[in-house]
């Protein structure tokens, strides 16, 4: 039996477009999507609407939930919030553990969130580069195995997209995958082997970033 795991990075974020947003933000490490990011997320949704995806999992940060919600609306699916897909909790980027909206608050904004789902993998601030790769790789393996043979979508961040792919196909993903904004990675399981079919596809986007930024 086969299975497809799609991994998407969130779309463009407001603080990439307007860096001054960070200076007065209530939750400065949890920016929303920018206006063009919402368009990117809609284009991602249109790209995936015929891919027979059964479950959507998203990091609980606002930008990943917003991206996942666009897909969930088109696919008529719920969103499962998975902490294991979270942003890299890098102390060089974040002076403290990032504050996020609670699950009930997110569910009020995005009714497609499945409040009955319990995150499978934890993430703890601060994290090293090795730790985020280990954590996101473990998450991808866990969800792929638990929900096999259903096709699933993981909506994550630059580092957790890369780590998730490495968790399934190994070190090859480290050099092959380009986790730009709203890009798509496609991993196909044939029996016990994983194949990397898309390595950060952006053909569905009308506007793409020239330089890949993780933060």
C-alpha cells in the first residue's frame, strides 16, 4: 500500500512585509499572514484540491493555522493542531518562549480546528538546530504511521518542513529540499520506502520570494 505525505510551509508573514509590526505586536513571535500571504495560501489550496488528502495537521502558530485554514476550506476538512510541527524555538530569534493564541481562541477564529485532537509531539523552548530537526522528523514519522494509509498534509515552518522531510527520507532532504514560503514537499511511501517527489515546489504561486528566509 502507498501513502503520500505533503509538507507545506506557511505563506508570507506580516513581519516579513512590515518589520515594524514586531515593535508593537502583542504576540511578537506569532505574526499573521500578510495580504499577499493570504493569496499564496489560496493558491496552495487550489493546488491541493484534487490530491485526495484525508487529514490536515498544522503548527499552532497563527500563520500556519491561517495557511492550513485556506486549504481546509477548499478540501472541506478539519485542522488538527500539532505542536510537533512548531516553529524552531530558537533563542537567537526569540528572547523568550513565544506567546501564541490558545487552542480555544484559535478555534473561535477558525471553526475547522478539531478541538478533540491531542498533539502527539511536544516542543520545548529553547531548541538547538539538532533538536528541531529531531522533533519535526519524529512528528512526521508519527503522523504518517498513525494515519497510514491515508494521505496527509502537514503545514509547518521552514525548519520543521526540512526536519519533517529528513525524518522520512533521511539526509538527502537536507540538501535537496528548498523550504521557501508556501512551497510544497511531496513524499511517497511505497511499502517501507519513502521517495522524495517534490522538493519545495512553488509552481502554484504567482509571486515567490527571491531569497529563502527562515526568520
